[in-house]
């Protein structure tokens, strides 16, 4: 038979989520705002997030999360979902093309990701 300890060990799944902004709000943790609707949002060290280029840029209301990589391909305005300062911690941050990043009551920082 299978070793129960081995069978119960979760297998990390690497995923890349692309922001669509299609949800009813701009919340980071709204699954409808991501390219994997119904499959969550980037929320752990195995997840990458892409904020694509858009003619008007994207507004994103952050929650405190730690993810692997964040790629921003155009203008983005980050704010906090709550009155507290929310922090998105990323292992790496990549800016592609011409980008203007605005932060209002939110923080994006780099730090080695550890689950």
C-alpha cells in the first residue's frame, strides 16, 4: 500500500495569473480579476502575477500577500483594500516597457519567498 504520510503531502503547483480586472471591484483577492477564474488568485510562493499593458492602466487594491514573481507591463495604480497599509511581497519584480507605478496606502517590496 501507499505510505499515508507521502500520500497526504501537498504538491505545490506553480501558476502564472494574469490580471484582467474583470471583477466587480479591483481587489487583488477577487478571483474574477485573474486569468484563472474560480482557481483563486496569486497568494503563495509558487504563484507568479502579471499586470499586463492596458490603454488606461490598471487599478489594483492589494491585500497582504507573498508571491513568487510580479511582472508589470504597463501603468498600474496600487492601493490598499483596507485602512491599513497592505504589502505585496514578491521574490522578484520586473517592469517591461514604459511603466508608471502609483502607490497609495500600499507597498510592494522584494524579499526571497519562503512558504
